[in-house]
C-alpha cells in the first residue's frame, strides 16, 4: 500500500508502523495529514530457519540452534529474507520522519515485533509505543495522544518463550527423525496436545461396551386444561423407569470403561429379557403420582467472548475450525468492526457496557435491562487483563444489518454482537419440575418412573443468545419440557410401556472446540496460540479429521510413545502447565529468564545421566541437553510397534503403518499388509487385521515375457497395484545408459489376485497405436492420470471406458475426432451426494467428483475433500466447515503469469538499458551531484515547514 504523504502533522511528520496492510489502510483514514502509515507485514526478524541463514561468525551449536547456549542463551536474530525489501522501505520512510510510532498489537508478540522494529530500524528520532484495543477513530486518536514506552518485560518474556520453543523443537525433533521418521517435529505445546488426542484414542481402543435396559412409559392425565385444548398443558408425557422395588435401575454412568458395573454400586442391571418381562407385567397397572417437586430455575448470561470461547462457540454454531475463526476475526478487527481478538479477558470497558445496555433497551425493552451493569471476573490464570473481551467496536454497537458485512464475516460478527449484548441482559427465570410415578406390576414388583420438565417464564438474555454445546445430543439452555399440571395422588393411565436397550459409548473424540477447552482448563500453552497449535498437528499428519472429530494417526502413536517413555517430563501435563506459569512469572518480573533457561537446558544437580536429568521435584527442571544426548536406550522398532492381538503387530514404518504376523515356524516367512493411512486406530481390530493380511500383497510372479525372457511381476505399491518387469542384476540403473523397467498400473477392473500375464503384457504395451488418420498423423490409445484417452499429435480426446484402450478401431477413433472438441468444461456430472443448504450462502451444498477428486460446492465456493473425508460418510456440518475454511482463505492469487511476463520483458530490455546507462554515465555525474544537493535542501525545507506548524 502507498503511505500517506502529507506533512502537516503537528510536531512534524510521523511514521506509524503496524503489522498488516489492511490494518494500516484502516488506521490511515483516521489519522489524517502528517502521518505515514506503513505495515511491517508481520515479524521482520526472527531466529534463523537453518544454518545457511546464520552469519559466518557463528559456528558449532550456535549455527544449528540459532541460540548461544553457552553465553546466557543469546539469540541470533536475522532479518527474514522475504522482509528485506520491506525493511528497506521502512528505513527510507523513517529517514524522512521526525517521530516513530510503533503501533503493533498490545500483547507479548506485538511488543516483541515493536522491539525488533526498533532494533533493526535504529531510529534517531523519538520512538513512541502506540497501543489500542479497537480500530475506531476515537481509539486511534486517543492512542496517538497517549503513547507509552516499550514494555521490556513483555519483550523479555516473549523472547524467553521463543528461545525455549527453539531449544525444545531443535533438540527433540532430530530424535524423532532418527527413531521414527524424517520430517517430524516436536513442540512444547503441540506434543502435549497430540498426546491428549492419542490418550483419548487409547481409551476408545481399551473401551468395552456394556448393554443395559430400562423402560419408557407414555402416561396420560386428562386435566381440565388439557381437555380444553391448552397447548401449555400437554395431555400425555413420557417418563423413564428409575427403580424397581426401591432399587435404582442401572444407567450408563454405573459402568466402567471395561463394561463392568462399578464397585460398590448397588443397582438393578436389567437385561433384555428382564426388561420385556417387566414391561408385560406392567401392561394393566394403574399408576399414581407419588411426588411432585418444583424448584425455581434461573440462568445468568454468559460472559463476553475471549479468544478460546469464541473459537469453541464458532465451532459449535458456525462449523468453523479454530484457524478459520481467527482468520475471519482478524479481518473484522483490522477493518474496525470488533476489538482485538487475541485476549484472555472477559472485561468490558465502561463505554462498551453503556453501548450494550443502550441496545438492550432499544431492541428488547427496559424490562430486559438489569438495574446495574454486569461485570465478569476473569477465569483464566495469568490473563492479560489490559485487553478487553472481544466485542463490537465503538461507543455505539452497529447491528449486524448496519455493518454491510456478508458471508462468514457477517456470521461471526453477529455471533460476537449477540453475545456482547446478551451479557448485559437480565437472567432467564422459570421453574423445573420432577414428577415421580409409581405402580405395582402383576407379579408384585413395584416400579417407579420419573419425568422432569422445565418451563421458562421470563427468557431474559435468551431472547438474544443461547450458548451451544459440544455434545450434539445435549439439551440447550432455552429448551423447554412441559409437563401436565399434576398433583400428588393423581391417577395416570399408561398408554404404552416399552423396553429400551442401551449400550455404553466410548469417550467422544476431541473436536477442535473441545480440545481448545481441555488445553485451557489444564492451563497448557497460551489461548492465543491454540489455533496455530491445532493447525500444526493437522498439517504434520499427527491428527486428521473425521467429520469434526480429531483422530490421531498411527504415526502420532509412535511419536507420543517415544516422548512418553524417554522424555516423560516434557509431555507431562502438570509439568507443561508449570512451565507456562514460570514463563508468566518471568513476564511479571518475579523470575529471571537466564537462570530458568539454564535449569531447563543443562539441568540442576543432574549428575546421574539422562534418566535422572528428566526427573525431579516440582521446582526442578530436567536437563534437556542430557536427555537428547543419550539415545542408546531408545529402541526404534519397539516404540513404533503396537500389539493388535493373536500375534499380529502394527508397526509404523518409513512409508506408513502396516500390520505384521510373524512366521509360524522359525526361519519361515511372515506376512505383512499396509494399513490405510486414514483408518482410525480404534477400528483396527484383530478381524480387520486378518482381513488385510489375507489380501494379496507383496510380489507375484506372472511369468516370463515371451519376447525378452524377463520375469513379469505384479506388485502392490504405495499408489496402487501395478505390473513391471524384472531387469537383470547387471542392468545400469543410473547415468546416461540407465534402463528403466517397463511399468503399468492395473486398470480399475483388475486386481492383484486376478491379473494374468496376458493382462500385464497388454498393459505394458501401451500406448497402443490405433492407426493413422488421412493426413498421416498417428492416433494412439493410452491410459492416463485422469482416465483412458486418444491422442493425435497434441489433440487428446477422452474415452468412455478402459476397455476401449484395447478395442477401439480406427474408424471409431476418427468418428470421435470428427466431432467438435468440447471447449471449457465437460458436461456437468451429477452430484455424488446432497448435503443440504449452506447456512452462509443459503445455497444447496453437494459433493461432486472433480478432476482432482471429490469436492463440496455451493455453486460459489469449492472445497476439496481432505484425505480423511469420505463421500459416503461426510456430514452436512463437515461440508459447511470445509466451505467456511475456503472462504476464510479468500480467493487464490493469480500473479505468477504476470510476474513471469514482466521478468521476460525485463530480460529483453536489459541490454538496451545497460548500454544507455554506460553512454550517459559521464554526462550525468554533475547532474547527480546537483540533484543530491537539491534533495537535501528540499528535505530540510520540508522538515522546517512541518516544525513550524
């Protein structure tokens, strides 16, 4: 973006630096003349990404780590290669400025960016730290008028975190490369988050379901109100069996994860036969109301959003992932619609409270406004309370309709607006009722049923907002359950008694929302980084999505297994939380960074080697250096092996997971079979492993090629089954004379256990020459990446079936080429599945089969299905989430061709320009000197003019 060039600001020309161009554009409009507003475009300086970026004066471990651990952990900072041009631009702008305002975000990371800018730009003019929580005209002008100094304590705290994360990642990740697989990474929070997901899957694997039964009764009460047709008094209602002969009937909560009743629980465990027998015995029973218990119901509003609660609620209500939520929120903040979106605080400013209360009165009436403003205490430990909660910006909140926003930005703004307004409304009040119903069965047993109801007499804040739930079966707060008006002793008729079977369910997998909640409750990591952490474990392949559930890969099992056994303290939940607390103590000035880092890296009193260095009391930090040095005890095969049962073992290999059964006799050959990458670990049963092992795998000899005598074999490769020829051992495999074996993928209609030598030879003979057209151009039939096709010169035409590759005649091929070539897209294929109406675009969402695989679309936005998404099982919510993530990314930039064109043009004109420069060099020397003198005078005049005003 081009900076503001006016020079009429009071006190001279001021340079204001923010992080993003969008933020700069918005702020520039509020500051007016005399201010140049430019973006740093994020961090301009960081620790080096590799040894190549480290200055030559550094050697040894410093080049590898980017940190000098032997000299008080001094970091080596380098300007990012992609930011050098921007740094140059900022320096040029600063040279013409009289004052520098660092207006990066007011959190640790923002403070660090401001410090790095000051260190790199080396300003010789006064430097001010400009902070604000919202981008409005009043907020920006107030920030300019009330700057502060750089908070070095925050800078040091962020630097300590950065050094700690570098040491953790750069020391532990290589261990994973050596013992598990290249390209893996470990991180202080990401590894713990991965462990949480893996542990939940272990619980699901160990889980054994328990079956239990109970009864459901439908009862009628012909009350006068019901007879008059009063809809508020239903004539019938349902109740569930709770006790038989005074003994409580077992429910799911009474069973262990192994399917056994918990010790000490005195309940009646009904099976199917017992439940059906009791239902039959109650068929003609007369029931009476034994008790009616009524209690007042009151529900208070939810606190305004902070970062994590916004991510959780956007996931529940809008289907957004944490990353998509933060991307949309960032746009809303930068364009002045909401306050800063990375915050731990639930506090609202007096201005915001007044704005919310005004809208309550305006939109809902004075009866919904409490007498006093509501305040919300922070629940997050070490919260940065200087921030506000996430709310609409300004001293008057714009309603969603007034913003002019559309799509995902509208929906997220509406969510934030509703939550903020609702936080200043009255409680919802009503009544909750529990009715006990009893009767005696024909066999003499006493049965008691229970029904509960809830009525809301004043909805209060629920008129504006009701929070969602992670459990899709959970009842929301505004849900009413009305019961008829009954009294103790009333007779009821049982219209139906049915036996219901139930089974306990394994613990639910984490979703992004529930994992964020778990991390926050355990006080692991900073809430502002959770979206990045989730993105990392998904991108690294440690976790994949099945619908909205987070499923750990087998690879993550191996990684977590290694970390737990050999770096136990580093992935211990309490230890990680305590590290976070220690880092916050450093931020508050209660602890020093260097001694803390020394204890973490070198250990304290760790004389006994790796095992002792990794353990200690709660205040002792083990020596990371010692842990990563002694790797002899780590058995790579052991940490990547997991028993399935019946002698079958799952192993995580270099090319993915596979199951293995040892040979039945010593010296024999065992069997192996690849496991699908997207198989949830809890679905790998012994039966499924047997099925995989029973499938043909390995290498099958089909016979020798009659012409060459070379053996033709069929194999199951990483990208599917194929046939190839076995070359003699002395065949050159590299260099100019290298010979590659003929290879061909099997057709879709073929399989390893049915393919024949004849099939293989036909496949390897492709492309097949169909004939020559009248102009003498050869036509061939081939099998390509996107299916079978004909090729004539550069003109390709698709074939309908794979069999046509071998059967199509010249006449049929010429007839295809005689038809006009279809330009653009082919005729639209029918959708593979319909998902419903997208809540954003309000258009029908379908799954289609595209060139690069299946994708979801609403006609405006397309999103490719991920590797863990299946056409048959994808849910509407998952489809909407994929579309929301794609919209949040924005349209793809198409600049490559233009850039290439410019480069080409530049090369063509380079010679002329060079010649022109050489010719004019002598003539312009005097002019350049004069120009410099003139420029200096102009700059001096400009500064003098600015100061005069």
